[in-house]
């Protein structure tokens, strides 16, 4: 049968391979990726243009921000231009002297850099030979092309750097739509970079955001099929890696793949970039080492930087008029603090919303104070009780709680171990927990739920397989008892060894199409025939140790084939791309896949039960069939379908909700905050209106964040010891639990008073009879299948009377072993019991009952092969009045 099954599967595999390719073609995958990528760009770009009023921002083509020397000023330039050129010449002379080995002191270098950067700030609007003013209406794509597709975008916070990057992504995407030779622009948030190689990080980011295979992502990057648009270089300024490490990583990326990586754009705040360049140059100048060209912190392969200038008076006035807020322009003229804020497009966008009735009468003069007041007024307007929380799902979330929730989210996104600009509900991880108390609570809740579900699974399993032999009441009692034990075990194990920093891995989206189904069938057969038997062999060995070698082989083979088939089907159905288009989408998809996995397991499990019995002509027990299918479906759904990830996610959400960090219906809250304008939404992800607003909210709340302390070597060794001990304890307790038995009426009737119906006993099913040979007078449990005597139950209990090779007979109420009387005063036989003289084989035992009043002499004794013996009954556990050894 096995050979036939393998042959049929092989033929089916060949047939499926001929139906079509397993993987989507490059063109199809590229088309899907382009569509999803551009959808995200469009959503973000739409959210960045408040009231649909875009502001054309003046720009300066400024290579001097890269540390490049400038050309001499052209005739007709202003006096300021000549001064700037002089400073640039000073810088060039400085580096020339550096190359010649003349190392100035660190003080001289710092003074020179301060002078240059101060003058640069003053001269940002001037024109020289290399620094020229660009028209406000000039498309960013033209600037990018003129810069040989290697561009650095600099600007102050809120100046529109990200908006320009989005415009560039849209323009490049339009060119790539119908031309497969054109690369697809992808925006990467550098705030998520943690120091790994840049190419690997970008491939991982595309895998996380779009579900693109890691290998495919690397190939696309190396093959110039992707234009990396790196946003938020300044976000790394406060981290331990910093901007300098990111610059070096980008340079390494371009050195390794210089022939392939033909286009790149990077955004950064002016001040952060200047500080990184100045610090790198100053440190280098203070060392007596080889020339500075090797150590300067700057982009070597990017020749152009575009600096976004502040808004002019005419631009501010025109924008406010479009927003029907001309009254603000009249007031701004007399309020220098707010006028300075209005130079920033982001802050100007907020003013009509924050001050619909005009600016405050007595505003602060300091720019930072004005900015704080603007943010507070904006939040007050957006969280107004009259307009906030119109969603019935947030009935208990007032404006004060909303402010608190937003502040916590902002502060958490600022944390070093999280550090992100976009938030996905599905992206919540245990690292969002704040202190050891919350981490312990998370472990406890996860262990509680996991142990309860797994315990109920084992309990139902015991109930279904015990009930046919002892009755429903006893079966349920034993099942619940075992469930309690397993729940305690699960709680103990998870509490001891689970690491709260383990990431929550949700399942991926499925492609329910003809192509996906073909791929799933092919993958399912591959896994079932290759991975399944290997996995089944391991399971069979473990199960065989506890339940017997033959039983282990059968269970392992069936379980391995089912697991292999289901894993293969799920792998084959996985979509080539996955993009979160709605909040909580990943959670819903994981729940759906969990249910689908359960359904697949319930449908496939009967095949492993029915086919062998049908082929061998055995009777099919439909109750056992239903029990096996249901239990395996539940177990595999939780294990393979993502059920455990759901438990982790909701355990985390429950902790954070109970601690007042977020409402339970977080998706509804985030959507309400998006409708109010505090958050922006792109698919299923959210970001604050601007990073400055996020920073403002983060600074307004104080939490006692306690990063997880790095474990010492002693603690690590203790953890390993706890894991080892817990694993051994789990195996022992499972073995004990699986060896706990109650009895059917046949065992009770034949073995009374040694065994009674109320007894709960412990049997050795691990060492006995595999490594510990059965001895005379042992009370054992054995299988009655294929025995000469027809027992009414599949498992019964008797006492061993004779051993292999012995001759046994019962005549006239006397037991003869090897023709000699066997004297045992405690062993009494029924009056009409007769045993013909039988010589036992090398692996056979004669077993007999203890109750002389047993009514059926045909099943009072039997000859049992060793492989039919499942274990020795050792100890009575319950009731307590009968607790003790069974002998």
C-alpha cells in the first residue's frame, strides 16, 4: 500500500508540475509590487498635502553641504556670494593642507567649521557658481536626474523633505509603470535601521512591508530594479549608531554594488547632517593619522544636495488665502515668533486649524515656546469633546484618555529599542512592555491561556478515548483531571522558559486563486512525502517510548503525513506579496488561517485513520474517527495556523489595555485619531501628523521605562538549567499523565479486589516492557486485539502467571507450571475454569484474573505476546483510602 501511495503521489506531482509554474513570473510579481508600492505612496502623499493645498518650496542646489569645494564665483555675483566663495576656498585650502600632512589642532578645526557653517546658514539664499537658486515649481524629478540620480535632500524640520521624497517616488513610479527596465522607487524609513548591512536591511524591510521574498528583494536591489529612497537619516542622530554609521553603511552599499545601485535619494535635517559632518571632520583632524580623505564622514558618491528653503512672505500669504485664513497673515506680521514658525510648511498647515479665530493676543516671543503653544492648541481643537469620539466603539474613551493614549504611543515609538515612525497594530511586540512587572504579567497570562487550551485539548483527548471503555462520566472526570495537570505544566513551563522578547510572528496572507491552489497542491505533496515522514519519525520515536514502538510508528507516520501535507498546502497558498490595507488586517488574516488550518486538519485526519483500516479490512469506529479529526484539527490550527501568535498578541494587548496604555478597540481609536487629523494613515499603518508633533507628545508624558536588563552569564546558565529541568519535568509529567488509568467493567470484574471501578492508578508505560522485563505476579495492561479469546474491551488488566518458554495448565482447580504445582494462597480460580496445557513461546506470557467469582471463564486468562503489553500497574492514586502499591 505504501509503495502504491508513493507512486500515485509521484505521478500527481509530475502532473501538477506540467500544469504551470510554481512561482509567479517576474513580470506578474513586479506588476503587483509596483501597484502596492504606488498605492502606499499615493496614500501618504495625499495625507501630506493638507486641504489639497500644496506649497511649492524654493530649493537650492547645494553641493557645498556635502563638503565639496565650490567653483569661483561668476562675474556679476553679489558681495555675499564672493564672501561665501572665500569661505569655500578656505575649506578647500584646509583640506589640501590636511592631505599634505599638516595637521591643525582640534581647536582650529572646530573654529573653522563653526565659521563655515554659520556663514552657510546666512548665505543659504545666495547664488554662486555651484550654488544656485532653483525655481519653486521645478519638479523634484528633474533635480534628481540632473544630479545623476544620486541626491541628498536637506531641510529644516517641517520643511517638506518627506513630501518631496514622496513626489519623487510618484514620478519615478509613473516612469516604471509600463517599462520593466525602469526601477521601482521604494521609501525606506531609516529610523528602523539598527546597524545591520544596508542591503540586508532593505531586503528585510521589503519583506516585512510587502511580503516580498528575501532572496528576491536582494536580487532586485543588486540588479538595479529598486531605487532606494531613504527617509529620516536624522532620526538616527540620537541613537547609539547615529548618522555617521548610517552614512558609512550607505557608502559600503554603494561600494559593494556600485555598478548596480545607480540611483539613490536620502533625506536629512540640515542641522543633524552638518553636525555629523563637522564632528567627523573634527575628530579626524585631531588625530595624527593618514590623510583625512579616508576618514571624513560624508557621502562619497553623492555629488548634489538640494536644500529646501523656508517659505517666503508671498508663499505664506498665498497659502493662507487659499485656506480662507487671510486674517492670520495680518496678525503674523506683528508676531515674530509665529512668523518664524510660518516659514515651515508643516507648522503653517497647523495654524488655520489651531487658531480659527486668530492668534493669541499675548504670544511668546521665543520660537520654541510658540511651537509648543501651537501644538497644544492644535491638540485641544482636535480632541474637543464636541467633535472627538463619535464612534460608539469608543464610548469610554474621552478626550483626556485620548490625549494620554496618543502621548504613550508617541513616547513608545521614541524608545531606543522600538524607534519607528510608522505604527502597525500587528507590529506590537513584547518590547513595548515597560518594566519587569508587565513582562512577568505577560508571561503569566500567555502561560495561563496556553496551558488552559493545551490542557483542554489533552483532557478531551483522554475523555474521547477513555469514555468508550469506562463510560462518559468517568471519561469526562479523567479528562478534566488530566487537563488540570497539563494546564499547570504549561503555566509552569511558559513562566520558566518563555522569553518575552520573542517576537510575535503572525501568519502571512493567502492567495486563493487557481495559481495559488496549483502551487499549494504541489507544495503539499512535496512536504507530505519528504518532510512529513522525517517529522513523523521523530514524533514516532518519542511516542513509541511512552506508548510502545508499534503505536509510536503508526502515530508518527500518520501525524507526519498530515502535518507535512497541511504545512505544504499553507506554504503553497502564501501570497507573493502581502500589504496591510486595513488596521488589524494581519490579526484577522491570522485568525482566518487558523480556522482554515483547523478545517484542513479535520478533513485530512480521517484519511490517515480510514485508509489503513479499509485496506486491512478492520472495523472503522466513527466516534474515534470524529474525535481524532477534531482534536488534531484544533491542535494543528493552533500550532501551524498561527493560533499561538494570536494568544501572544491578545495577551500583550490585554496587559497594555489594563495598564491604561491603549483602549481595547485600538483600531477604532487609531481611525478616530486619523479622522481628527492627529494621525495619518497609509493602508494599515499610522504615523503622526509630523515627527515634531510626535516628539511634542512624547515629551508631555513621563513613564518609567525600564529596558530589559542584559543577563549575566550566571543568569544565562540558570536559564539554560531551568529550561532543561522544565523540559525533563514536562516529559516526566506527560509520561505520568499518559500513564494514569481508570478501568472498564471487565478489568474491575476480573481483578477485584485488587482493582475497583473507583480506582485511579499509575502505570509504568515508559520502561515496561521495553527495558524492564515482565515478571511473574506483575499486574499489567494489555491490548486484546488479535487474541484468541474475544474480550469485550480493547484494553484490559490481568496478572502475569507464566513466563516465556514455560508450560502452563490448570486442572481440577490447581495451577501447574512446567508440570509442577504453583502455590499462591492469594490466587483463587473460578470453580469451572480449565486451562489446557500450553507451552508459551519465546515472547509470550500467560495472564490471569484474581476474582474467583468472575463470570466468563473464556476471558479469565489469556496468552499475550509481549508487544501487546502496554505497561505495569504500580500505584493506586485515588481514592486516598486505597492509596498504595499494587501487588
